[in-house]
C-alpha cells in the first residue's frame, strides 16, 4: 500500500543558496475552499531567508546538514539532471547516485540507452505501415515503451508511431544528457 495515499504530507522544499529545507503548508491546512479550487496547481514558494525560489524535492528527501557544502552541491547537481525524491510512497524515489562518480556512471548509462533508442529509430525511419509496426512491437517492445504516450497512435496491438518524431525525441534526449555530462565534468 502507498504510504502517501491515506494521508496528506507537507512537501519538502529546498533552497540551495541557503542550504535549508522547509516543509510547505498545504492549501487545505489554510483554507479548504481555496484548496479544492486550486487543486493540482503548483504555486512558487520563496525562501524565508533569502527570498529566492525554493525547489520541490519530494516527500522522500532528507536534507544534509547545513555545514555539509559538498553534500548540498551534490543534491543541486542531482536536481539539475532531473533527479529528485518524488514517489508515491510504495517503493521510494528509485536509484539516487550517492556521489559524483556514481552520478557520472548513471548519466553515461542513461546516455547509452538513449543512443541505442536513437539508433533503433534511425534504422526504422522509413517504416510507416501498421503491419510492420505490429511485428516491431512484439520484437522491440522496449523501444516502443520508452516513447512518450503522445507519440503513439493506433491500438495497443497495432501501434502507429512516426519514426521521424521518435528520432527527433531521442536526438534531443542525447543532446540534453551530453550537456549534463559536460556540466558535471567541469564542476
């Protein structure tokens, strides 16, 4: 059972410049009518100390001590590459690299998956027919599964995917992760 399903917990927000974490009040704690009207709407939260925008780190986030500058720098690096501590509470936030070496290995592994997907879609760029995608979906379901839902049309058994759109998607993902890797190498 999801531990966050039965109770509403206050979200954890962090300020990287002050190296502080706060739990934000829920709108339902302030005004029930307002909370239901704005449900799902994320409002920016300012740091009480410096006034900068705080970052939502997720309910599973445990902040390091304020004096631990290296740990805070690592947490900021994780955030910059899209790793936060959000989860439904069932299995936790997933793999979180513990240090820069683990983060680099994680990014390199992710990059290789992106390149493998890009190569697959480049080799299938001319494919258009339902019959071919039907056979592709059985033998290469992992490539289909990793694409966003909005890229898929047709039925589950006979998906239709514009391979050029998939190539553009994976090209952007490879470029994005290359930028993250270069940035981490210079930190």
